DNA sequence: TGATTTTACGATGGCCGTAATCATT
DNA sequence: AATGATTACGGCCATCGTAAAATCA
């Protein structure tokens, strides 16, 4: 199972086309066809239905493994490179929208002042992008926020020895439109909200699948998807009655009421996450922790 | 980073010799040398010191990744094979020594009676062996026991979607030789034992590194190592004053006193663990859970 | 019929083994 | 010296690209 074959397999499964995958990877259609054939013969199973091309059961199962394997592979490469290469003259901090606030900017600026020779950069991206970026070495340090139970860490993709430490916690708040029957409550149980319609805003609120996991429930019907990274825009949708959302911290938006979730007690936590650190990156991480 | 190269790298690092690794893998010394050279040139870092051959810092880091990657790779292969291959006529149950007790045998026998066409087998092995066996498909179902906090699952090597569910829990008990100053206590805090000498018996008691993690302490000095799988033998050592041990359940052995650990509250739990299940393996798993 | 995957085939490159060389104890 | 890693070299196999054939919509 050559990683190359794995990579073209996920490309083919992702694009749903041999030719598109070939173009994406800089191969010939023929080469892709041969690679898939080789992989299938190696594993002794057909991985893809052709015309239309879609993963078989076995292929779908392989896909679940392929992503993490490829991720870990590049994490290993980046990890070794960081340890063996010359000391990097640049440090990139990745942050999710909510985590990369004023404090992040201030810390970054102060460390930059202390080490003028090193170039510090801030890069805002989604949760998954920050986590994989840190794992693969694209980012030196990550700031990730999300909602969990107080004793549990934030769920991160497995890419080896990622260190994460909590920086701050605040209450997790469910956002209702005014006039919603539950909007008057002082506090609320998550289970009561399983039947409501929710907005799936994975970048700025809590991803729905995670919400279902936290509540041990299959509910939480999703209405709109909100791929944006702007809290205000999401709250507009909530005010308009498009659905509920589980957000960090207090909600102050016309037409929206925030109620803290008490059972299970949920917190919005921002965590600092990193792999092995170059010296300047270590300085940045230490600055955040102090 | 071809998995082949990774595999020979861990073999070389493990044996501490190019020639030994070559023999182990069925290669020539020359081939191994070339593979290591290729890997080092690919990663742009020297991974091994030569003469004596020992991993460099970068090599050690790579080793931390290589194991899980290789494990996951074979897990993927096994997973696909199980899903695509013909229905297996044999089911292998792996169990750690403490977990594979009378109940395991009884359940196995009853399922065997119900499905005479399928061959059910019990295989007793260490924790790690059972877990990796389940992950790589060598074992269909695993029974693993160990000590943790009540709310935490047992730590398992990451090999994808392993399902684990608790079967039974009992108190975790620290074993003292009679006459030990703490042996008279009704209950005990783990932190009080950090300065004591412990026997490292990873197969039958709690591995010391895990103990340190549970107590958030660097203590727990290790005296003897006890690689065996026999509780009686370990308790002989305890009685002789060789050190303490953290064990499942009540201790009844001459010269040894057991005291339950209360802070943090620790339990000895046996978990049922499996990946995807063939139908007969599913029957076995269901029998255990009911 | 047309788009798309598969097969055929020749060329290139990679990898292993044999054997000679080099280095360290 | 002797053990053990590296380098040199030749042969084999794998994989890619070009191009023709086959297959499904």
C-alpha cells in the first residue's frame, strides 16, 4: 500500500473521476487507472464502482483510514524536518476565528518586539485546517476553540504527539431568537434542544455532529448550513428564526437571546496546540501560557 | 516515505544493526543500507548514528510516528480484507491474562455450541499484543483489562475505529507486604505512594508509566521488572519486599495486604474491543455484552 | 456517438543482489 | 585483522506516458 496509491485513491474517490484526479495530481488518466488497479489487486478487493465512479463498501472503509494515514505521514515528515533543519526564521500562528482575538494579536506583537529577527505571522482558518496545519508543520503553533465538557479536551484529528493546553474557558451559550418558547429560561439542558432545528456553522459555532455526540442523541436536525466565519452573520440567521446555534460566551445581538447550557455542563474553551517547537515558536507558546 | 523504508528503519533501530535488520526482513545488508540512505536523503536528515547504530534525535522522532503509521496501514489492509473477503470460518478471541477468565471461557463455549460450523479460539497475550492484534485483524475480538479513572476509557494504541465497551469493573488495589507502614490503612491515596519502590509488571499489574500519568507524578521508582503473566508470582515478590504493585480486585496471598486506592478513584476495568465484525464475531461480542 | 476507462507497449528509472571498498574496534 | 557499513555496478521489475481498444451512457 504505497502512499502514492492511497493518495490517488482518495483523489479519485473525492472527485468521482479518474481523469479529474489525474489532472489534480499531475498524472495521466492511464497512470491513475493503473494505480487504482494496482491498489485493488494488492488489497484483493474492488474499491471503486465505475461509471459512475463511487467507492464500494471496502473502498469507503479504506477511505476512513487513508486520510489519517496520509496526515500522519506528512506529520512525521514535518516533525523530522523541524528537528533536523536549520532554525526557522519564521513562525506562523494559526487560529480559529474566535480564538484569534485581541489577546492573540497582543501576544504576537509583544513576542515580535522581543525577537525582531524572527518573522511572526497570524493566519486565521477553520478548526480542521489549524489542527492539520500544526500537525503537518505548516503552522508552528495553533489556537483552537470549541465546545466540550469541562473535563474533556477538544477533539483534534490524530496526528501524533500534539500537545494542547487550555488557555481560557467561558460558558457555552445557546442562541435563541426572541420569542422562542425557551428563550426566557435562565439556563437550559441540552437534551431539551435535540428536537429543535439547528444551524450548522462548523467554523464559528459547534459542529452539529459534535453536538449530537455531546448529548448522546441523534437529534439536532440541521436547517441552514453557515460556512462563514462571522458570528454576526450567524446571529442574523438565528434572529430570523433559521435555527439555533451553540456559541462561545455571551450573546449581544438584536433579536437574539443567549441561555447558558447546564446539563451536561459545557464550556467554550480555547486551547493552545503544537507539536515539537522551534525555539522562537516555543517563546510564542510560552507567552500565551503566561 | 515508502512504508517499506519505514519498516526497515524501525527494524534497524530496533535491532541496532543493519545486518540483523537485513536478516530479519529477508534483505541484504546492502539493500538495508541503501534503504536507510534513501530515507535519510528523502527526509533530509540523518536518522541513525553508525557504529554503534542508534537513532539520532530526528530518528527517534520518526520512530514515534513509524509505529502508529505502520500499525494503521495494516489495520486498513485487514479492515478491507475482512469486508471484501469470503466470510471467515474462524473467530479468534484475544484476551489479557486477567481478562480471559472463567466467564470468557464460558461465553466462548456457549457461542461455540450455538455455531458449531465456526471455529472459535482463545488466545491469551499482553495488552499491547491484543490491541494491535485486533487492529490488524489477527484477532477478531479482544478482551483487555487495565486500571484507569472511572470516567476514562482504557488507553489503546490508535489504529482507527476501534470500538470498546466496558464489561466489568472492580476496585483497584495496592498490594503491600505485611508490616509495611501503610499496610494497616482502610484506603489510600495514590500520591502517598509516589515515593515507594514499585514492581513494573506491565502484563499483570498497572504499567508504571501509566501509574505516573494517573498520579500526575514523576515518582514511582521502579525496582524489579516482572514480565510474567502470573499474579501469584508477582505477589511473592511483593511479599518479599521487592516493591508495591497496583492490582485488580481483592488480594489474597500470604504476606500480602491489599488496600483500595481512593484518590484518584481508580477502577480495574475489562473492556471488549473490536474493529469491524464478521457475523460470527459479532455473535461472540454480543454474547459478552449480554 | 462521445466521453471515459482500460489495455498494450516501449522507455525510463528505481531497487535489489553481488562484490569490492572503506571504516571502526 | 575482523566485523560491519558503504559504494559500484549490472540486471530485473515497476511505473509512467503514448496510443489504441473497449465500454457504458
